[in-house]
């Protein structure tokens, strides 16, 4: 008979397979995933030239033609971002994004790094099976930020 954790793992695994299956087989899902990857790539490139205090509060909100819309939580961030727009465009083009305009939008409810850090930490220890799965993932990932994050996760949960 299954215990509670085994049933929970089965539900979680089934949901993951359903979501991945949808993205793989549904043209709309594949398009959403491609758009998300593109926006994250643009955001990562833009953050390379931004001071850390601004980078942690700036998000790519939209991409239209050759213009990108960056969202920030206040007018002060927006003013500084507008000053840095030429450097951002230069970096984006250097990284292969064919963009020539930066637009800035103030979005007051945009979560900031401080907001995220104030949330209580929710941590569920990984069982042996999950830990093995993450170790396998870590071993098969190319070097980079994702591989580093998975390695930190594995090490943190080995210590618990």
C-alpha cells in the first residue's frame, strides 16, 4: 500500500509529465515557452550592463518589433534606466538581439528583490529518490547558472 509521500510523488510526477507533454505537443505551449525564453534572455543581457541595484528591480515586460519594454517599480528607477538605455541597446545588439529602442514603464506593484527576500522561506527536505534525481540532472547539465543552482540545491539538501 502507498504511503502519503509516494502518492504525493506520483501526483507531482504525473503533473510534470502532463505539463511537459502539453508544451511539447501543443503549438501554443511551445510558442509560450519560446517567448518566455526569449524575454529571459533579453533580461539577462540587459542586466549585464545595469548596476546591481537597478538590475534587481528591472524586468522585461514586452517585446514589440525592435523595441523592448522594461518595467521598474518607481520613477527613480525609470529615470536611471532611461539614462542607461543607449548602453542597454548596445549590449543587447552585441548579444545578438536585434533591438534598437528601450521603453520604460513604471509598474508600482512589481515585486522587488527586497520584497522577495522578506517572504518566509518554505523548504521541504528532499527524500533520497528526489536527491538522486537532482544529482543526475546536475551531472547532465552543461556548465552555467542552472547547473550551479542545481549543485547548490543538492549540497544544501545533503546537509539537512
